[in-house]
C-alpha cells in the first residue's frame, strides 16, 4: 500500500504535467479523473491480501460473486449518470471506478470478517484465525524479512512489470510518443474492448483458475521424475485438453471474426466505425485472439511450474522481448497506423508461445506424456474451418454491409450454417474434449 500511494502520486503528476492534456472544453474534469483513478488503485491494493488468500484456498464462488457485484454496480452507476447528467463527463467514469473498487474490497472484507473464526473455518483448519492476522505485524523469533521469499517476490515483481509492458505496451507508445491522435485512439480502444471480450470472459478465468490448479498439483522446481506420477499424468491430461479447448475457441473467433467484423461494428456504432480503419482493426484483432488463447494456457502452466532460477532467466527473455516489442510497435504504427499495434502484439504473443511450448516440451521430455498434441485439432475440423472461412468471406463481399437488412440476414444465416456445421464436426471428432468440458 505505501508503494501504491508513492507511485500513484508520481504517475499522477506525470499524467497531469508531463503528458498531453486534452482540451478542457472537449474533455472536462480530466484532472479530477486522474486523481480518482489513482485513489481507486490504492483502495484496490487494500483488498489485495484478501484476494490472494481467496485465490490460494480456491474460494472461486467468493471471487465470482465479488467481481459480479462490483462490475454490476459500476455499470448501473455509469448508465444512470450518463443518462441523467451527461455534462459531468469524466466525473461519471471516475465515480463508477471508485464504486467498483469499493464494492470489490468490501465484499472480500465482509466475507472474511464473517468466515474467520467461524465453525466452517475451524472445520477446514484454515491457517488464519482473525482478520487482524492479515494486517502488517512483527512476528517474534523471525527475521524482519524472509530473504528467500523476498527474492522470489522480487522475481515475480520484475516478471509482472515486464509482462505489463508486453500486454499494455502499445498504450504506453500511444500515450508517450503521440503516434495516434485522440480520435484514432478512441476507435482503437472501442475495437480493442470489443475484440477482447472473448479474452476477458473466457480465457482470463481459465488462465487464473488453472494456474492455481497446476501450482497445487505440481511441485515448483522439481523435474517430472521427482513428482508423483499420478499428479504428472493428471496435469498433462488437463493441459492437453485445455490447449485443445482454447485453440478451438480461438480458431472459431478468427475464422468467423474476419467475415463479420464490419457487420459487428456497423451494428454497434454505425458507419462511423464500420468505415475507415475499424473493420481492418477488428479483423486483425480476431487473429490476435487466437494468439491470446494459446499463450494464456501455455504461460499459465509455465509460470506455475517454474522455479525461482527459471523465473529469473525468463525475466531476461521478457526484458529483451519488451524492448523489441516497443520498437516494433513504434515502427509498424508509422507504416500501418493503428493496425500496426495489433500486428506487433501478434508478433509478441508468437514469441512468448514459442518460449512456453519449448519449456513444456522440455518439462515432459522424460515422461510418456505429450500435452502439446492438444495444439493439433482433427484434420476434418481444420478442413471445415478453411471452407467456412472461404464461404463467409465471399458472403461478406456479396451481402455486406450497404445492401439492406435482407442482405445482412442472408450473410448472418450463411455464417450460422457454417458455425453449426463446425460445432457438429467438433462434437463428432473431439469426443475427449467434449467429455472434459462437460465434467468441468
């Protein structure tokens, strides 16, 4: 929390005084917005110990309820204020963000206040008895700093910092180098938010949940031979099926996203979005979703099984990747505009996938398990994806998007038939995966 306060103050001053500030007549209350978002970051940090405790003990329902309530509260407040007081501008989103983090933190605090010391906690032999134990305190007969844990924490901090650059690097390039004007940044943000819906609602929960699963099943830093073989077999089987699942979701998004990007933007925002760079951006993003899908699961397993030394080595790889990614983002944006950001992200994800798959291959080399086969869908399914891509692309040329609603309905029906055929083929050829999804 002290570090959070420090960085909120420093970065708040940077955003207010060093970076370009929007025209107050166009974007009012910008300064108040910067302060509100900095404050919300500090409030969210107050709930971090509770969040970590819930993650470590697999309190999945608590996380789902807390995040659902906080997101619902934020959306309801935003919609209400936008309708009633549109002149408030950024104040609306600042208040909504503060409400979001307040509800999120309060859900965790109230739950643990009620749970700790209860008969249920005693029955589960929960390691924390009182909320006071979660507050900072000095423990007798222990050193002030556990250096082994401190070094591991420092390794993960460096990794998180570099991962932040790799994940959000294009935003820093946009902000600090002014390669796009505010209008182009707005279109990019809209497309980015639409395109990342699949990643946020499907891939992120899978990645977070199964990171905890792999970390529990496998002992960090031990080779396959030194682990319990039943646990290794279970982890390999789950990893293979997870890879197959996210790959098929990613392929479906890429194939059908290409032909329906323009229609989606036209329905969502009218001709302002469906003409210009919007459709090309969303088409590229549908390809990027495929990279996101595979990278999420491969890195999830990699980070859950790496020892400290391997994490440190990977940090050097990520440092080099961060520098290359930022350079590529800058140059591709000059050549291709905002599309260059997504192409740079695809390159970045491709390199990270290559590194993670190399690690997984080496990890299971001394065993009979080959979980990377999950990246090989059945030939019949691949053929159908190819046919669907061609048919829907031709359908878009013939029927979309300025030929009236009847032509649009024909285009949508064509895609629905191709999608149905893909699902039927998936159910017939990927029976092991379907069984896994039903069970989970």
